[in-house]
C-alpha cells in the first residue's frame, strides 16, 4: 500500500520528467535530421591538374520492372577485357556490378565530341535498346565514388530550383506519326534549347524510340583547403543527347575521323530533325561525349547533399510532411497516454486500494464482483495452451530482429552508414542480425522456461532456423527468377555460400549460446501463484472477440508510421536515397509507445472480462499492424508504382514486401508482449493475495 501511495504521489514528478525527456529527445533529434556527414577519419581522394579520373559503369535500373541488369547487357561501347571491381556483400545483394569503361577523364582537361566507338546495330541490338527505353531503364555511372545524376527542371513550378535524379535514361520514346513531330525530354540545362516533351496521344499508330548516344559529362571540383593545385571531386552529372552523327569520308576511325555534327565550336544541341532512332535496324551508332570541368564551392564533406530532396533546414514540402506526420503521430501517443494514465491512476489505483483495504471475506467477494481483473489472479500467469514453444520462438525471433533494427537505426543516426559507402546499410543490417542471434536465443529461452517447457533443444533450433528459413526460401525463389532473366540482382553462388556460412557458422551458434545462458538462469517468480485447475472463462462480449481486438489493435501503430512508411517505400522502389534517419528515429519512438500503450489498454479490458488468455493476444494486438503494412503495400503497388505486371517484377515486389511485413510483425509483437507482461506483473504485484 505504501508503494502504491508513493507511486500516486509522484504522478506530477513523473509527468515533469516525461515532458523533459520528450524535449531532450526532440533536441537530440533535430541535428539528426540534417544531412549525414562523412565518417571521421575518412580522407577524400585528391587530384592534381591533368591527373586521370576513372569513370566506372554500374548497373541499369528501372522503376518500371525493378529488375537491375549489367550495363554491358545492352550493346554499349566496351573495352576488350572488362574488369569487375571488388564489392562488399551489401553491394552484391543490391545488384551492383561496377566495371571499367572506355570514357577517359583528366582533371581540368575539357573534351569536345570525343568518339567512344562506332557500333553497327542489328535487329537484336536495336530491339534491346528499344525495350530498355520502353521499360524506362536508367544508366548508372560512378566517378570518385559519386553516382552520376541528371539535373531536371521542375515542370510544376518553373521558379523552383532544379533537382537531381540519379542516373540518366537510356533514351526516350514518343508517340508520333512522323519523325519531325518529336522533341527531347526537358532538363534544367537543356530547357532553353528543347521544347517540352509532348504527352503520349492515344490512338497514334506507333512509338518512336530514340537513343541517347552523346553525353555531356560535367564534373565539379573543389580546391582542397591549404593545398594549392589540388582538387576534390564534389559533383558528377550528365546531360544526354540523341544525335545521328555524320562524318567526313567513307572509312571511319575513332581517333582520326572528323565528325560533322559536333565539334568544339558547334557543340551538340537538341535537334528534333536529327535524333537517332533505333526503330530502323540495321543502323550505325556513334557514341560520343563531352567533358566539362567546373569549380564548385561545395566542400567534399557535403557533396552528397544534392541527392537529398529536402533537408531539415530546407523547409521543402516533403520536410513539412515529415513534421506533420510526427506531430500527428505524437497526438495519437498523447491520446493513448491519457487513456492509460486514467486506467492506471484512477481505476487501477482505486481497485487495488479497495482490494487491499478489504478486511473481511465478504468485502473481498463484493469487491471481486465489481472488478473482474482480480478474479483471474490465480490464472493470469498460466502458460498458453496453444503452442507455447511457437510463442517462445516468435518472441525470440522478434527480439533478434528488434535488436538489429535498433542498432542499425542508431548507427545510421550517428552517421556511420553514409550512402557514400555503397551497400553499408544492407551489410550492417545483415551482420547485426547475425550477432543479435544471442539476444534472440536468450529471450526465447527465458520465455520457454517461464512456461516450464522441457524441449529446450527443439526450441533453440527453431529460433535459429525458423525465420531465417522463411527468408532464405523466399530469397532463393526470387534469386532463381532473377537468374532466369540474367539480372545482376541474382546473387552469385559465392555470396549464397557466404550467407549460409554466416547463418550456420555464426548466427546459429550465437543463438545456442544465448539459449544456454537463458536456460541456465533461474526464472524470477511471478507475483501470484497459479492454481492447478484453470478457471472457467465466462462468455465474452462481441467487441472483445479476438479478431476484432486484433484488427483494432493494429490500426493506431500503423497510423503512427504510415506517412514515413510512404517515404521509406519510395526510397526502396523508386531508387531514391533515404538517409534522413532523424525523422525515422522519432517515428520509431512513437511506434514503440503506441504499440505498448495500445496493447496495455486491450489487455486491461480483456482481464476485466475475466479472460486470462493474454499471452498470444498481447503479441497479436500490436503485431496486427503488419497486416495493414501488407495491405498498404498492395495499395502502393496498384496506385503509386508504375510497375510492369510481369511474373518476375510482381514476385520481386510482393516477396520482399512480405518479408518486410513479417519482420514488422515480429518486432511489434515483441513490443506489445513485453509491455503487456510488465503491466500484468506490476498490477498483480500490487494486490494482496492469501
């Protein structure tokens, strides 16, 4: 009773502490939403005037098909011997394939209409280019670890600053009746030379495909501080052109032939009458490029900032949407906090006080009839009848994923997972999941021992294999499909072997070690004893049906993250860079609070109806938010993505979204269970039971 009185008397102090904690978290998160700097100690590559700068080619990607391909899958110019650069496991899983190229760059040396090579395209080569154009494939290059970008004008607001888009298109296609009717896509740099791209008109007889065979490469340099004549590469962009080249003479030599369509005095411009169509094979294609070097005030440490659509200080529309989402989610948490506070401070405190002060048996019986949750004190910690081992495995797998998610987000907020390090986020998440196996094994062992389970070895094996097996089977199916279409997204056998080695060589032993420690420790006694004979559960009201409470329990947690989920999915499926992890950090905190408070509310209502079967319900009530995540993924596929409805693109999308929803279920189910377990333990420890 004294403990209860102290808890109630400290209500205002706790409220002030909570408010100050919230303010502190917000202050800590504000710098976190700024662009992530480079890691301390990471030095830039310095270049002197005239020094060669290597241009690497990477994969071809499309938001229309989501299937990445090797750059040289299309008949581009290539060296006699193609060398592939070493990649980390994250890059391989992302489908990157970095290779050498014929493009030559030297610091400060401009080039005008330099020939790369001449290609004679047959029907198959021309058809490959036309198909890539129809599927909206984009070319990705790399210079000094910077991805190539295209500077585009904002068509909706001509006064707005141009924005960067990673990669540049293979070409463009227009619905036309004659070649003279076409015009090039508008970029920020070419808007003065070319008209707006016309919309496709239904009913026109054909689409004309035009290849971008000339590129203007612009590299931005920043002079190194305190080092005269030494430069850092801080920008890399391309403006593509389509041009049907002509040249002097009959014979062609890339080194000596003089082109008539472009030179230093007459650079390439968008000319609708001279675009290079690939619809009339066989044809001759001459690939050329310009190189321009420009000075930039951007320091090397901030060269990735241009790829951010917004930042915390920009005040852009997306930034406002982030803050609106966080404000809206915070209101949900405040509402739930008030509800929980009313239950804990008013109802529960009154119930516990009356129950503990009742001296006679008759008074206790009268009080029990008024408040049903006390009637089940002898059954509330009874192990679940339905699959106690499966429940322990669920909690263990969720703890492993939760630990991975928390540490990954912490490293990202701290700036340790910069997008400059390709594949670092995927690599970090993979390695953290492997090392969190010890946490998963320990959590499952503690829960299973609480249930007085005896098959500890089987439980441990399931924790080590259940969730990874689901992931591996789905991943293998996707990999087979990608291999069938010869995509770079298909993981090579060496990488698969490395993944299996991490699974059985590191993760599984860590699960066993964690389970060994968990089973070896004594289980803390419950605050109340459990009867041998279970109490009969009275008929439940319709609104406490498990399906209804589960569906209702997942609504608010999903609502708290729905807006940020849109940005995360856009980053994944629209190939954008997402590293405003400060916003994501705040949203995750709100998600944890929402899941915990929603589960506590539903658990209290369930116990008040004398239903003590709360173990599975606690996990499912908050884990149901994953159902809404999957439903949102279907909506996003139908209405937001312009994705081809083929077997491989659909399999790729729904397989990975199912895995994301499954991981989301396991994590949120853990949050709900542990919050409910703490709640139940606390309230039953506060009553006197003879």
